């Protein structure tokens, strides 16, 4: 397993006692606290339990077809809305899903979502299916989306964002070479699981995610809801792009991709750079195959 929490280790189990660069990590931490405070001041949400949907049971019940199994990590995940397709409070879900932030980098940003340290501790699979736009061609990969119960996030909205990102021409599908189909039953290649900081730490162990980072482990891309909800210092106010990044990065691990380094100052960062932690002199980039 490899956490994005420890930049000293990429594809091997992390010894929690071996975390390096504590000073650098401390700076990173303080940056997050500032961002979190701003988010808390700007957003009012109704926290509460996720609506009952198809219960996924424990964290490992979703059928896995057995994708690459190592654990790797990076910045977190989170989304806005509650497991939406099967019920819940429509008003709260739509409010969370509505873009409400400022325009940054030419994009209207979603509202930042404060995420509690812990939630229900169990995943619920988002019900329903979603097929890629292209009807044929390419290799079809099935995946499922899980959202921890009790997060202030709409599962339907999160699943829709994951599906859009995966099938974007700039994404791992590369315009149809791979096609991603979301399902709620049967074998899957990987799972994308939105998780509170506490559950992220548990699912990523022994990787050190410290309640702040995300990881990929055993075919499950564990997206830290706090990062998804609040963004990352390295992306500034561009929460929309950060969300795309964290989905692409963690699913990249599930597809077998390891970490990369920034190739040079001012260059667009490869998506497998641990961009939540540092850009290494590169420019932020959320996509595996960005357009020129
Ligand atoms: Zn990573």
C-alpha cells in the first residue's frame, strides 16, 4: 500500500514511524487549517446522515473484479450532496449541488463543503448505473461509487461528477480508449469511495493519511471528503479543478499508475504527481491527457 501521505514512499507499505519532512508537513497542515476556517465561514450546510439507499454493508462488500491492488494516495475527496438518487432531503441535496462559489480560472466554483472529522463509518453504494456516452469501442471498465453514511454530501451528485471526470476526453478514457460504466452490483474493476477523514485513515492504514490526504488501496480509491469538500492549497480557489484532480489521481492508482515527479519548473504537472502535497515547481493539472 502506498499513501500519498508520505512522499518518501510510493508503492510500498508505509511505516507510520518513517514519515519524513515533518516540518514541511507542518506547513502544509497549517495551510489547510486556514482554508478550512474560510470554508466554515462561507458555507452553511445541514449535516446529517446519508439517506438510506442500497446498503453496501461493510467497506469491502462491493464486488471487486480485482483491479491492481496496491495502495497509493493523494489529496482527498468529498462532494456535495447526499446519496441523491434514492431519497434523502431533496432541498438539501440540490442546495449542495448548486454552484455557489466565485469564478476562478474562468469557472464558476462549487460551494465549499465543511466536512466533519468522522461520519457513519460505513459505506453505502450509490444506486443506479451510468454508461459512457460512446456506445461502442474501447475497453469497458465497470466501477462503483460508495459514500460513507452521514457525510454532508449527495451520493448522486458525487457519482455524477466521478462519471463525468472518468469519461472526459482528457481523462483516463482518452476519448474512448477506455470507457467507464458505473454499476451498483456485480464485479467491478475498482471502487471510488468518498470517506470522512476518520474513515480515510482507517481504510488507508498503514498509510499515513493524517485525516487530510486520500489514497488508493485494494482496488478502492479512497477520496477524503474533506479534501473534496474544501480543496487544496496548491489549487487555491479552484475547487472544481482540484476535485477533478483527486478523482483522476486516485483512480489512476486503481488502474495501476504510480507516482510521478514534476519534470520541470513551470511545466504542467502530470496527474500522478502528488499535487495535494506539493506541485514541485509545476503548474496544477487535473488531467491525465490535458489538451494543449
Ligand atoms: Zn498518489
